[in-house]
C-alpha cells in the first residue's frame, strides 16, 4: 500500500516540475540582533530579544497550514481543489496570506490574486511526527526517512523554515525529552482547532535558549461528509505586524516573531523599557507566564482588564502573555534573555 502511494506522489512531483514556475525561495535571513533591547539592573547590562521591536503598522491575518486534494493519498479524501481552497481562505476567511502544506506533496501557487502566497511548503508526514517546512527551494519532495532530526536538518540545510505540527496530538505527541534535543526550529504550533495547550513543548525550547516562535493554524481539512465540514476552517490563525502586504515583508515579521497567535481576540502588543504591555478592546484576563534563570515557571494573571503591563526583572529568562476574553484566546511570542 505504501509503495503504491509513494509512486503516485512521485509521479505528481515530476509532472509539477515541468509545468510550474520556480518556487522563488526567500533568501533574506533575519538578523536577530536588530531586535535586541538593552536593560540595566544595578549597573549590570541585560540584552533581551524583543520580537515586537520592529513591528510594522499592518495587521495581516495568516493561515499557514492547509491541505488540498493533493493530500488525498495520505488522508484518504482530499480537502478540495487548490484554487477552491485558496479562494475560500481569501473570501470566507478574510485571510491576507497563506500557503499549502499537503502531506508529502508540494502544491504549487494557484495564483488567485488578492491574497499573498507564502511560497512552496509541505507537511512532511511520518509516523510519530509531522513537520511543516516552508519556503522550499523546489517543488520536488525528497523523502529523508522517519527520523525527526534528519528531517529537520535536511529542511534547515536547504533554506526552508521549519515547524513542528500539532505536538500535542496523540499520534504526533512530542515528548519533552525529544524537544530538549532540538537545536534549530523556526516555529512550533501551539494553537490548533481542538487544542490550546501546545506551549508544553515550545516553552522547553525557549528555556533552552532557542529562538522559536509559536504558530496558530487551522490544519485545514475539509470533507462534506462531516457534520460540520468547516470544523478546521478559520478556527486558529496568526496576525503579522508587517510593513507591507508582500511575501518577503511578511516573512520578515514571522521570522523575527513580530506576530501573535489567536482564535478570536485582537490585541496590541508592545515591549518598551522592560514593560510588556497588552491592550485589547474587549475586557480580558491577561496572564504573564515567566521562567526564571533558576528554572522556576510562574504565572501572574490580571483580570477584567483592557490594558495590562508586566515589568521585566533581572532574574528572568523569558516571559510571554496569554489573553482570554469572550472571543477566545491569544498568545504573544516570548521576550527573552539573549544567551551568548
Ligand atoms: Zn499533521
Ligand atoms: Zn496537516
């Protein structure tokens, strides 16, 4: 069975290589040092990574994990023609940018206009782990086997941006001891339609000093046979603070962490002079989750607020905020101490 599926997908790739334009990989890599803030406590200098230091003025809604009919060999049904899926994201979901992450297949740009295509991507789907790889240089799927680290190393080596998909799902559950061994990862999904607890693993990476950002995704699958065919549509997304509604500018925001994850709440985020400030038009509970240099995780919650602030202190490794209100939940990226 597996061999038959593999043959189908390889044939598909060959056909694509002939008929589609280059993948147009984004080459510019973000220089993290542009986002450093310096704070002083008792004349000691602390350098922090501030993902919101260079935020652009636009707030663009993005959907970075979507399936189409090209996933049918793996999921068994397919989620629609790529043009139909892209138009649904644009017209019903009001998304500004998106890409497809089909199972072990790289679906080309359907070129529909008025929504930004973020480049060739895939969900590398293996037993026990699914890795989304973005910004691929070609449309050719190369199977690097089952090992999580071989797969991550491969995609990182070809200039792709890597993400661990749904680390809390029982079939792809990422153990903390495995997360501990990851040395390079751009993103991790912390919010999917049925799970808001994905920080379990990402916080481990942060505590190890990695700069890895949280993603919220629909993992869009669609099947008219379901009672609610839209149960994986427009349920979790990201808002990018970009300078322009254009692919490279949006990637700059995502790679530097200038975005947040949400399933409803709209928030404003700033970090200035050591104060992480969250504003919302809806009365909210804002929780600040912090982790100290001594390895202690703490949560401070502020209830019934429209405007919450948290002061950085000299024993912190990182802090991030979660916002809960009548619209749902939103997560900021973490501010964290830069380690040499
Ligand atoms: Zn998956
Ligand atoms: Zn998926």
